């Protein structure tokens, strides 16, 4: 099941905020959160809509309520793997392109290959 926030304009120019719950392509539930007449109200209603979406879900408190710790993930990668792939990329002569973005895209595709088959799509020939 998926849920999303729907924002539409009413006939009088106000903004209607709703939460739509869907199962596949079928709408299973529609919750009217409210009608806003300015940007501040839109922001408030979107926050309420987020609460409706996550209603009943518990928060995962990893550090504990009284720990005083603020946990932040700063990086999640393997420097050894990246260095090895960068060496091969450079050895193959791609470094002469001088395009760091292209290099990152190529190496990312090697590290995490994706395909339509991974997403449950079926491939048919015509």
C-alpha cells in the first residue's frame, strides 16, 4: 500500500490537502486533512498530512530517550572498493575525459547495477 499527499485548488481558490492511500492503482482510502488559504496554512496542513500517513507507526529510538546523543551518518561507502575501481578506471584511460561526474556514474553503476528485472518488470520480445 502506498500513500501520498494530494494538493488541489478548489473553485474559490483555496488549496485542499488530502492524503490518498492506494493499493496498486485502486484508491482504498481518502482523508481530507483541510483547506488552506495561504502558504503558512499549506505548510501546516502538509505536516498534519504526514502525521496521517505515518499514524500508528512507532519511532525507532536507537540511542535511547535519555542518552543525549545526536546520531548522524556522515558517510557510508567503502574507500578500498572506490580506490580500486578508480585505479582501474584511470588505467583504462578514461581519466583523460576529465569528467568527475561521469566517473562517479560509471563506478556507481558497477557497484550497484540495476535493471528492469530487479524491479519486477517483465521483459517480452516483440
